[in-house]
C-alpha cells in the first residue's frame, strides 16, 4: 500500500503512539484497544482510531490492535525501518543531554557525530563520540551520510549553523535554539524552544 | 474585548510570532507586514493574517502591523503580562541547560526553584538558585506560588514527579521525559521529547 500524504498533526502523534506501544512490548502486552491507548496517553480514543484507520484497518472490534503489528506499521509510515544518521551541533549542557538519545533508543536513527567550536571541547568524548570542530562538518556529513542536524548552539549562531548543515546536504533540522531558521523549502525544520513552549503553556494557566 | 477560546495550533504559533516581534523591537523596527513575517518565519502570510485577525483588526493595509502594539496584544492573549512562577525538577544536563531560560527572557514568567534527589547536588547553585531536595517541593510550590513545573528527570521517575507537582498544586507541566504523563484533566501538559521529535522529522526525509 502506498502511504498517502498525512498531516503534520498526525505525524506528530504517531511517535507518541509508538513510544507507548514499545512500552507495552516491554511489558509483554500483545493487544491494546483505542480506549486503553486513549486512557494512557491522555488522548481521545476516537482521534486515535481515526489516526490509525488512515493507514488501513489495523484494529479489530472487541480485540483491539495487535501491538507488534501496529509498531511495524507506524515505523514503516515514519520510515524508521532504515538507518538514519544524525549530527548534533553544540556540545553544551543541552547538546550533552540530547546526546544521551542513543543510549535509550532501539531505533536505527542515531546520533553519529557531535560538533562544537570551543577549542577546549574539541577531542573530548561525549556518548562514545569525539567532539569535532565545526569546520569538519561538511566532510563528516558527506562521509557518514548524515541526513538530520540537531542545533543546540546559542540563538546568535543558529542560522549560520543551519546554513552550513544545509550546504553540507542534510534534509532535516531539529532546532533547539530560540530563533526561527530560514532554510530552502526542500529542508524540513522542527523547532523545540523552551520559551515558546512555556509561553504556550501560560495560556492555559488560570 | 473578551478573548475567545483559541485552538492549540494557534496557541503554539503565537509565541513564535512574539519571539520574532521582540527581535524587531531590538532592531528598532516599528511596523511589519504579514508578508515579511511569513518570509522570516517560513510561514504562510495568509495563515498569519488569519491567526492575528482572530483577536481583532490589528493590521492596516499597506502599513502592516505596529510591532509594539502586536506584542502587547499577544502577551495579553497568552497572559504573559503577569508574574508566573516555574519550578524545574531534575538538575541534570538538560535541567541546567533549561535553567538558563531566565537569563535570556524579559518575561515575567521565571524559574524560581530547582529540585533534585541526588545528595551530591543539593545545595549547589544553578542560575543563582540553590538546588533543593524534592521533599521540599510541596512547601516551596505553595510558598512561592509556583504554577508550572518543568520535568527533566529520567523517564522512570517522571510520573512520580508529575504526581507530586500536581499534588503541590501546579496547573501546568512541561515534560521533557520520554513518557506520556497522566494528570487530572484540569492540569495542562505539554511534552517535548527528542525521540518523538526526531521520529516525526524522519517522515519528511526522503
């Protein structure tokens, strides 16, 4: 089945389903209903059924979804069933925290290189990877076939790092710096900024 | 004007507008068009006009939006024009990185307390705040009128921390642990998890 183009909202929810389904596997639970998923994920079961039905009929009435089958399906849709190499630029506290990603994931997507500009950091090891100078970025991105760049540098340096990542050939950027990046339309950017997250949350606080 | 209830998607975009508008103020730029905003934020100008028109007619044709007026309006909508105290639980690399938030923001929302369980960390100072033991959480949340909790502990401890935050009386949680939290319906949760972000991004990588 060819996967139809899906909305960004659904793309955002699929990894959340996946995370919980993998937790069920760890607990040896083999089937799950949309009602249970809704309860545990604090989401509307009808929304979950709708999201999942979009990719074909996975669930069976009265039995629910087969966990392992659903995991394979979602991984297929998100294209997680392939190797996907990630570079991290910025080896400060945030970069070091995020470099732990590899340690906790069973995915084929992994951080394979870390860059910084601080001479005091170059050569140090983070998560079994050496911190490399940013001047090596272009060469390493090409050599290791890196497709995604994570930006954890200060706001003032973020656009410049994004430009270098794009020039080196990445097709996706996950930006943690508090600034909107400008990239060519073929490059996809997702942003995660604690200030905007907190401000959005403030709206809901009475 | 009473603000109508707005969608989560709009609530998520308003802080992004705000961030760029504040950047314009820093550059002494007084008016901006939806076209310019769209260009700089990599967003559709029609979407921006629609989002902003929702709260009344801010913009004038041919002149655009008055930056400082728009900032005040958005701050009002997000209720950022009041003090809002935040607690951070988990003083690892991520917690320390996020505690820098106060240093870069001019908002009235600020992190006022940091908690951990590691005896080696208690009493140390991060961003001019002492790291306190989590057993002080309930008392400090009440004393400092803390309304939002940020969770930067490992996944295995996150639900327990959320329970304690809710019990202490916070109404919002920003969760960085890779797990879906269950909270009472009156508590609003936003999540930021690098794994789900990367997985969502993977969908767009050819």
